[in-house]
């Protein structure tokens, strides 16, 4: 019998706040507030998406914004994070770094600082409730002005040691060069935060290289297009820069034509650290556990290799050293069969 993947301790390093919402919660909150949802978020869920052109990305972003609109009260934030923590625990995830852009909620929750305070309090309660370690990555938006990113970076550094561990850069990477956000990432890194920008999803290896060169990336959100450049893969492997690979998302947005085309095996064999992620389960229909199932079923990973994927996710995280040691021991126990 194959070892149960939900019993494998792991870290989840690529999950977006709004996108972590349960579909059932989206439906319930929308109905409670009399909000209309398009068919793609109701009867035809999960939606058929393809974001390799601007029109496709606009549709993806529109659905994401509609989903965000149902979170109108603080109790909705607490509920989302409580349920997310429960889902993480069910998948064997013992450490989560969830990414949020406070700008998306600042108007309804009293500003950037008040929004981040709300999220962090909800994170603390959810972590205690589910027994999962949770930290926050504050993310800037590539489609907004770099000065906005500077503001978010300064805000994020005020919460080092208080639940914020990283600074990210999300949204359509075709809309903003990495170097335009260099100052924000310099502020973040000087303040003690990990640099975790998105790159190498909708654009090629150059996008990944720019994140490393211009933003001092410690991890790359997605990064799968690095597999197209042998030299870049060697560089990522040598520097142990992790790629947060999200197979279901890559398929859903048209980054790969087939699940088998996502270069998980190629990156792994090249020595590039990988942390499997779910990205936005609300829009792609699959959570973290499914990504590990794909590693076994589609990419042909043995249990020993799956255990190494879990170790890489833990090593690439910002989890405290004591948590890392506990999780790594749990991975070894899973592999040797000494689970209780």
C-alpha cells in the first residue's frame, strides 16, 4: 500500500488569501449578502481559464475580484482563515505562509495597517484552532505603481517577528518589470523579510533571472519557466532558491497544456528546491494534497522523492528552527513507517 500523503508533514508556501476560500463559503457568503455570482463561480465551477493572453488574465482577475467582494466584514476574514487552517491540517500541511495584499481590503477594513492587524489576529486564532503554524507574506501588486509597493514594504517590516515573514510581488508579470520594484524589495530585505516574488509563470526564464538579480529572491513564486534554461536551473540549484510550483494552477491558466507538461520532474532532477503549492484553490478547484498526488501519479515520484519534496518545502520556509526540526523528523518517520 502506498504511504498516505495526508500523513506526510509538509509546508505550504504558495497560497493566496482570497484564493484559499472554500467554494462553499463563497456561495454562502454571496447568498447571505444578496450578491450575484457569475456562472463560472457557481454552476460551472471551477471556471475554465486561460491567462496566456491579456483577455484571459483579465477574466481570471475579474473572477478573483468578484470572490474578494464577498469578504465585507471582519468575521468573514476570521472564518476564511479558520477554514483554510482546517484544510491545511487535513492535507498534512503543518506550516503555511499565506500571501495577502492589504490594499485589496484597505477601504473596507479601515486602511492598510488595520487590515493587516485584522489578518494577523485571524491568523493567530486560526493557527491555534487547527494546530497549524501560519505566517503571512505581504504582497505588492505588479499592476500598481512601485511607490505603492514601497509603502507595503515599509508596513510589512513593522511586523517582523509579529507574524509577517516575507514580501511578495504578484499579478500579471507582463505588466511590470522586476527592477521597477527593486526599492521595495530592498526595504523588505533590510527589514528582515524573505523576498518571494512571482516570476517565470506567464513569462520565460528571463523573468526568473530578474527576480533573482533585481529583487534578491529567496524563493520564486512559480518559477517553472526556469526549466527552459539549463544555466538558470544550475544557478537556482547552486543557490538553493526554491521554486513554489503549482501544477493545477499552471494547467488552469494555460501555462502548461497538460498536467504532465509542468516541469516538476525536470526541476527536481536539476537540484532546484521545490515547494508544491495550490496557489488559488477557489479558482483552480484543487488544494495542496492534490499537488502531492500529482507528484506520485503523473510525475512518477517515488515515496522517497515525495519525502524529499516535503523536506524542501520545510527547508525553504520561514518556520522557526524548532518547527523545522519537528517537521523534518516527521517526514523521516513517514518514510520509515514509524508513524503512530
